[in-house]
């Protein structure tokens, strides 16, 4: 997962270090990884998510610092004035490749048992970051067979929740899921049990997510770099032909304005993913924004107004007829009960223009200020 670290402002104390032979500025508190990334050094990462505290688990981000005996993890090493840092050397690339071979050997698809499979290659519908391991194994031409053997993580695919697939055979113990749940969602629904090959991402007492404190926000799914945690709804459409297209928009559910990418194949929505650079949500969503999109293309979706006939049954009507009926109802209420008989609440799911129009209608046509918007609640 990548981000461009901000350039130091004039009010922040800027010092310099030497990065791959070039003197570059950094701001107090920045890590070597953030400095390197801002200067487009392609340092690989797996346990890093820019929204989370650096963790230092995978060690793929190692760099050489003059005077240091061994390479250091750049995500957990603070930049200091005068440092001389190298991010690209043959020794570092070999070091990273070996680490990646160890990581890849943890994947179910490491190719170890029968010589099949390529580690990390999973359907992109599993989640936003699900291609990260595959991208790195391709970049370093790693197949996972060199350290083939035992795997950690037992899958919990039978967990009958409707949203999250828990396919821990693909887990590489980066702990991004656990950290995002704690640091971003504040939920602590999942944790790590045991060590070594017995390491397991789990809920309290190893139970189902439905029985845990999980809010089904989906953030663990979207940060998982291997697809071990996957969007179960999106996976109904996995492996089908046709290109996936992402369209940036704003979630319509409430007034927060979370940015989302609608993932479509042809004319159909197949998934929703949070926008990591969304200013209001920075990759977070709630269960509705993340998973409640079936109604958009549901065959029984209401597409025409309904009005009641003489017998009280709801029957399809034209928009003119439906709006005429509504206007007549408002006029009757005003005539018989006065302007305090009407109170309008605009939906938080409606755009600004609609919210403006409803207050104009109520104030100008009905002559009352009884109007509100549910986003204020
Ligand atoms: S869906 Fe959200 S609350 Fe549930 S485990 Fe994942 S991050 Fe935690
Ligand atoms: S489930 Fe995914 S995010 Fe969680 S530790 Fe395993 S690989 Fe990392
Ligand atoms: S990204 Fe730095 S240790 Fe994993």
C-alpha cells in the first residue's frame, strides 16, 4: 500500500540526509521509508499500511545505513540528520528476495506440495490490497518452493458470516488486519494467538465473527496484502470473464461523505472498495457503505412511483400523477390544519441540490421553517 509523504512545510524543522547519493530534506519524526517513498525509491513493503503505526514485521523494507552493522527496517527507523542511506544495492535486493521466499512459503499456493500454484496470485475481488504479495513475488521472481514446509494459519472458511471470508491458509502473519481493527476501527475484534507455525489470527475464544465484537466494517479485508481475508460478497463474482473497472464516487448512505470505488464488470456492480485517499474516510467504511449494495441491481427494485387506488392498493403511476397526489395532500393539510401541520426531513442520502430544494419548497410553498436534514442527527 503506497502513499506520498507530505513535503515539510516552512514551519516544520527540516534537516537533510543522503539518500542513494542525493542530499534530500526530511521533517522531524519521519521514517526512512517515508523519506525514500517521497523520493520515489521503490522500497518493497508487506506489513506497512500508511494509516497504521509502523510495525516492522516483514523486514522487506530493509535499507543500508552507513555505520550500521546490518540493514535496518526503513519503516521503523527514524530519519536523522547526516544519515547516508542506500535503498538499492545488489545485497539488499538479494536480502529482500530471500525474505520474500520465506514469506511466500507460508502461502497455501506456494507451489511446495505438488509444484503447482504461484504464491500471492488471488482474485483481485478479494480486496483492495490483495495483490500486494503477488506483485512482489512477480517483481522478485519468487515461487515459494525454496523454504517449502509447514504453514501457519488454519482457515476459518466455515464462519457463516455473510461478509468476510477467512482464508488463513493464505495468511503471512503481517498483522495488518489486527492493527487496523484496533487502531482505525477501535474494535479489537481480532487478535493473534500462538507463535511460529502455530500463529493464528483469531477472535476471542476462537469463535465466529458474528459472535465477536466485529462491526463488519471490512477494513481488515481491504488492508490484507494476500487476500487471506476477502470480501465474501464480491467473491461471488470471482473468476468470471470481463475487465474490472473502478469508478470513484461518494457513499450515499449518510452525510459523512466517504469516498468509495464502485467496482463493476460490464454493467454490473461486483464490489465496493473504500478509497484510501478519501479525505473523509481514509480507507474506512461502515458495514452499509462496504457491503449493502445489492439493492442497486435487485430485480425487485422499485423503479416507478406507486399510488393507492380506491381500494387502498399500491399501484404503479406516472411521476406526474404521483407528484400531483403528493401536492394535493400537502395543500389539504395546510388548508385544514395550518402551516404547522407540515414538517420536512431531507434524506442524508440526497445530494446538496436536493436538500436545498426541499428547504426552498417548505419555506416558500408551505410557509414554514419546519425543515431539517437527517445528517444533522
Ligand atoms: S470487519 Fe472491521 S471490526 Fe470486524 S474484524 Fe475486520 S476490522 Fe475488525
Ligand atoms: S489475514 Fe491478511 S492482514 Fe491479517 S495477518 Fe494474515 S495476511 Fe496479514
Ligand atoms: S514494511 Fe517495514 S518491516 Fe514490513
